C-alpha cells in the first residue's frame, strides 16, 4: 500500500467509508459522489496505480473483483435491468485517484457512448 494514496488509506481504515464487502485482497465501498442509485467502488488492497500497471500476479485479484461485482450487483437488485462496470485509465479517461478501482453503476438507464 502507498502511504499517501486515499484508497490505500480507506483500505487501512484510516479514512472512513461505507464498506459493502471486504476480504484479504479487496475492499468495496459506496462512492461518496454517486453517479447512479448504485455506485460502488472495488479496489485491490495492493496499490496498483492504473490498468497500465497491472501485472500477471494481479490477474487473480482482478478476476475476483469482477466475480464479486456480479454478486454485489445481484444483491443490489441491478442484475436484471443491467449495470455498468467501468475502469478509467489515466487522466484523459477520467481517472482521478491513481489506485486502480472498478466502478459498479446501476439503478438507472445509461446512454452510449458514455463520454
């Protein structure tokens, strides 16, 4: 983990958050500025700055995050109607916190293209 990363601080419980799920490798919490009725962020506890920084050893935790998103989407009642899963990579794509995080968004209709 990184000492000054806000998401690492959330994972270490130095900053409070509304935790939806946690295990040894990941934590999921409600977004403070939700863009949909359901807006949950999933992060690995290991500090990985962006998609560009994922290595082969990170494949398992990233796959487990996707499986957990499917489960949490069902628990939040958005599986049937649909939900969006988003990973922004670097500033031009809208990444603001440089700790990889996956957005689960649901509970409203989404447009395409998204940006």
